[in-house]
C-alpha cells in the first residue's frame, strides 16, 4: 500500500478527500495541516452577519490521520517531508495545497498603538474580526485591496455601514482593469465604501500610511492583496516561478514526478497561479494520476477555466459577473462552491 501525504486543507485537497473511495486500497492517506479546514467562498455573507460562523466548519472523513503541524521542507529525491515539530515523513506521493500568503511582514508585525491587522485571505481571522466588530460597533476599517477577496470583504462590511456605523475605506492600487472589477468598485462606492486609488506602504500610530504620503485613520487594517503562494512553498526544493511552484498540465512538479502542487501554490506553465476556487477540477486531475499508477485509469490534463467566478459582494449588492447577465452555468458552479458543506451535513466527504 502506497503512502499519500496531503499538505494543507484547501479546496483541492478537500475534493481529494471527498473521493478517497475511488482509490480503493491502493493508498493510505495522511493529512498534514496546522488547523482544521474551513470553507472559503462566503466572505461577504460572513462579515455581513448573515452566515453563522459554525456553518463554515469542515470535518475530515473518519479514519484519516491528521498531523497538526506545518511542512517546512521537502526532499523529492528521497521522498521525505520535514515538519515544523521535527518529524520526518516518508511518502510515495506528496500533494501540496499550501494556500495563499496571509499577510506581508509589514502588516503581520504591528507595533504599539498601531491598528489591529487581519488577513482577508484567512477565514479563521475573518471569523474573529466579525466578533470584534460586533462588540465594538463603531470602528474605522481600511482594506488593502488588489484582489477579488478584497472586493468581497468590502461588500460584507458595506452591509454594516448603516447598521453599525462603520467607516470603511478600500485602497485599490492603480491599474485595476476589467469590467467585473470596475462594476464591483462602482457598487461598493454606491453602498458607502470610500474607494481610494492608493498604494499602502506601512503602518503608523493609529493609521495606515501610503506611498504618496497620505495617511488614513484606522482601528483595523485588513490585508487582501493579490493572492501569492505562502512562504513555506520556498522551502520545498522544487522548481519555482514568480507565481509559485511550477507544474505541468498533470499538476505534477517537473523533475519530481511524485509531487503534485495545487491551488495558488502552483504556477501553471511558469506564469499563472492556479485558481484556488477551481480546486474541484484540480482534485479530479490528481485522482486520475493516482489511479493511473495502479493501471485502472487514464491520465487527465488540467486546463484553466475560461470564465472567472462572479464576485459576491454580499446581501447588500449581490453578484458581479464578467458579463451583464449571469448564465446558468455560472450560477450552478457558484452555488455549488458556496453551499458545499455549509449545511452541517458535510456532503463534500460523502461518496458521490
């Protein structure tokens, strides 16, 4: 029986775990993750207060061992994985789904009397932020934008402007393009969010300072810049590109055929990071590769999605698509990702 190690509990690995029965008895699986998984894709509803935080929890299928630690290094030649607690795991197949870089150093290490900082890419931190805002009622929030996540965070907070008296500013870097982004920014401005063309630089006493010298008062700063692979990906001794670890169309690392890389950790063809929300399709490619080892299945090749996911700005503004109308295919895919496992029954780990 081969040993499959899954590092991280992103959407792609949840898709693999949901279909473990397809592998039969060919693999035994071990999960390495510092904390339990949470569903993404409901950011706006969570911050707006319309989605209970309990419904975001995700549980592993029974019988799968979990190591609560972080992976800090990999030796593909000898197929060994080093963990932060000092342990070394030997594997036959390794899959890395390390997620998005949470925050840059200048945000993650605030000093005394500086705004509290949060990561818009961390569902766990957004749950904590909502509890803090519920208790404070009055607060000035500055969102460092540049990604669809930033738009969703701003949409969720926009629903609280009139109710809780929040002062919400969204700093959007110059050069935002695309009809979907422009439409979302217009809706947020209409809802009362101050959309400002500025590039955040550092934190100061009670405010956020920008590169052009402007300062914006803030009690809370939410960093939601463009998705980048986490820093732990750099220690994996695998071929890398500017956008992440290189993979081919089988989502396998070059010169390391035993290693799969998924989600925003992966750089397809060396120039584009994979979409984290498209983890369901990535999981199918990985499963096909695992089954191909036993001679029971043909290999699959991954192709990036042709359409972008609609941006969910929450109950106050709804969905923003790249087209004037949201086709049935977009709606079906969006609703499946949004509602998968949120009703407490955890259908993502049930046989399909």
